[in-house]
C-alpha cells in the first residue's frame, strides 16, 4: 500500500491497517509521511508493519520472500 503521500493519519487509518495485516501480507510503501510515522511511533506499532522506502524496495522484498504474485514467481 502506497502511503507516501498521506497528509493525515488518524486512529481510524491505523485500525484499518492493523485489521488488514491480519488478513493479507501488507507492505507499506513510502517514504512514510511524517503523519503516519508519528502515529506508528506514538502507538508503538511501527514494528508490526513491513515498511519500504519505495516501490522498488517493496517489490524486491516480496520477490525475495517468494510471495504468491511476486514478479517472476
């Protein structure tokens, strides 16, 4: 999920992200906005998300993990 352009990140967004990660392999593609980074840090939830500085890094991580749907898999 591309979160690099977020201008706001509230508790509702965090709740949706936490719920989504229980159902799918959720990767947050950034760079993380200061709003989302602060929300994750304040709530102590940054460590539960796979974050990547850009799409290239996210795709490489997915491919390395052998995830279904990964490029070349």
